[in-house]
């Protein structure tokens, strides 16, 4: 058949549904953009992931900025100002204006304790008169520091271990996986107690416990993905061309693992925050007078019946951080997973 006789039917005679049109436009755009550009475009379409990312940036900025700008010194004790309720300038709502409910009557506690009119404690004070907002910012910074340390351990120990195990295969893979099973079989609390025999309670002991067991999930995920990738045609082609194992691992396999690594890291951070809060809450993590989200929740828990605000605020912050990280990680997973494009 003569090719000139075959004429293309104009697109105006076809009526595409909005879903098909959107899919067609997305596929056309994916051809001209790279994988990461396309993933970033789909992340921006996920409103939940964008909002969660903005919340995390705001919390991170407030925690870091409190190093230089803080309402009060988080460790300064003023017993005469103990258990003051929140007081925010310009707010006249009971519970946020310095008034507290005592026997069914709202009383100005600041006036009772002769607090100067120019002194405000935006979230109140604890049993030692320390500013709760300042301690909350300091505690959030400590918890985030431990979480990012856990993420760094995942990116170093977990990725390297999983990549070597999956790429080597054979007896090497078997021995490394049996070792993983032995380590993962030890209860986390036992590891922490053993760490306390060597290191004093605090940041070092928590990070060392994470260094022993926190990277196991990342190693298993990377190993499983590596086992599939090394059988792909482009890896076989690289071998035929004479590329060495190290070059193949870092130039071909690792870039294809980047999406899995990023997603798993985003899930690691909230788990590490919860791990630190749990250890501090049961008394084997951070110790007083140091503040973390776990110690603040523990302090508020002891006086929750009479001063509930001491527990509500740190519980709200840790919930907000964990929810935001999980939603953002879900958004990253949807964006990086090619199966979610449609």
C-alpha cells in the first residue's frame, strides 16, 4: 500500500476522557524528562507530602534556630515559678492567658505567684519552673539529632552490607544473612541494657544501640533489590564490556537503588524518634536534666492528672513529626515507584 495514501486522522475527531488525556500528557512529558524530574513532579502533585515536608522544615528550623534564639534557658530552674500555665501575649482565652482552673474557678496563677507583668511562659513551666517551650525546642533538637544519626547509619552500614551481600551471592551471602539473623534475634532492650554497661545513659548509648541493630531493615531491603538488579541485561552488558565489580556496583546498581534507599531512610527517621522516646520514657535513654521528647513526656505523665499541658505539648510534637515523616515517605514511595505512574 502506498504510504502517501495512508492519511492520519486528525485528533479532533477523537474525544478522549479527562483521565486518558491526563495520562497521555503525563506519558508524553515523562519521555522528555528524567526519572528524578518526573518523580519530583509527581511529589509536588501530592498535597499531603508537600504539606508534611513544609511542617518538617518548620519544626527543623525552629529546633535549630532555638540554639541562638530561645525564650528562656531550658535548664534554668526558678522554683518560685513552678507549674505556671501557658500565657500568650494578646490572647484572652482561659488556659492560654495565665489562668488555671482551681476547684472550678479560673484563677490568675501569674498574679498569685507575683510573676512580673513582662514575663511570659508561652507553654507554661514544669515542676522546677523551667520554661516548657524552651525545653521542648531543645528536646526536639536532641530527638532529631538521634534520628538523623540513625539515618546516617542506615546509609553507611545498611547500604554497604546489603549491597555486598546481594552482589556477592553464594556462600558470602549465606554467611552474611545468617549473621543478620543472629543480630536481629537479640531483643532491642537487651542491647540497650548492655550498652548502658559500657556507656553512660544518653545520646551516645542510644546511637550505639542503633549502630548495632538499626540498620538491619535497610540491609535486607538493599540486598533483595540488588539480587534482582544484578540479573538485569544492563548489568550483564557491563560485565561483558569488562567493567569491574566495584565500578558496576557504584555506577550501575547503586544509582538504581537510590529511590529505595531514600524511601527506607524516610521511614527510619520516625522509627528512631519513637525508639529514643520509648527508651527515655522507661528511664534507660536520656536522663535529667537533659531534655528530649521522651523525657518531657515522662515528666508530664507523672503530673498529668493535675497539669495535663506538661504532657500534651511534647506528645503533640512527637505525633506531628512521626505523622509528617510517614506521610512524606508514602509520597516518596508513590513518586519513585514506576508502578504508581498510572
